[in-house]
C-alpha cells in the first residue's frame, strides 16, 4: 500500500516538474535566494540572483558531494577556474546540491574549491530550474548572462566529456561579452 501512495505522490509532482523543465535559452532566469558556502565557511549574506546583475552566473546543479562523478566535475571546475570562469572576475560559479552546509564546507575545504556552493535542501532552486529528482538534483547547468537571461543550458551536463568543458568555456565567454 505504501508503494501506491509514493507513486501517487510522485505523479502529483510530475506536472510541476514538467513546467520547471521548460526553461529555455533567452528566458529570464528565475529569481532565488539561497545559503551559500565556500571553503571559508557559510557566507553571512544569502546569495540573491538579482543582486548579481552585471556579472555572469553559472548554476551547476549536481547530485551529491563527495561522489565520484560530482567530484570529477567540481575538480574540473577548480582546475580550469581561471580558464573557464575568468578566475571569478565578473563570473560567479555556484555548485548547487541538496547537501547540507556542513557537508559542502568540508568538501570545499578538503578539495580547495575556489567557488561557492549552495545548499538547496528544500529543493526550491532545483524546482525553479527543473533540476529536481526524487532524492537529489540532476546534473544540470545554466549560464545566466549579466542581464539575468539564460544564455546556455546543458541538461544533463556531461562531466566526463572534455567537449562539455570546452563548450562551457565558450558559453561563459559569450555570455559575458553579450552585455
């Protein structure tokens, strides 16, 4: 009986997820506010997307900290931070997961990640961007240009493909120059 209830609950959520997944290049990026962390700890001010107009924002949704695929992806971002994200100059990268802040801070410290992570435990940001799944986020990536418009979407982002990182670099550069 409990399986039937779970299936009904999942079906009830399906229309909402389908609408959220309809985001496309050229759409205004959905506004959100979320707690962010770095290797230094939890940031004192929540991250609000609208407060970052004038810079390129990359939202990199990922399933779970410290798993092999997610570690590969975040280490690639770290190792190519200057090349892909201009060392953070007018570019903000945020890795978004459902992990709690403590887990994300520890991972950022251990791996020396130079960018922010967002703890989206209530899945509100993931819902707005169509990245939610049953347990955690799907591996989706959004590049938001300085005007707040979605400039590039990779669903899923293929973390094992060198071509995916090359394309990401091109899209970040293009979004930043399209002011």
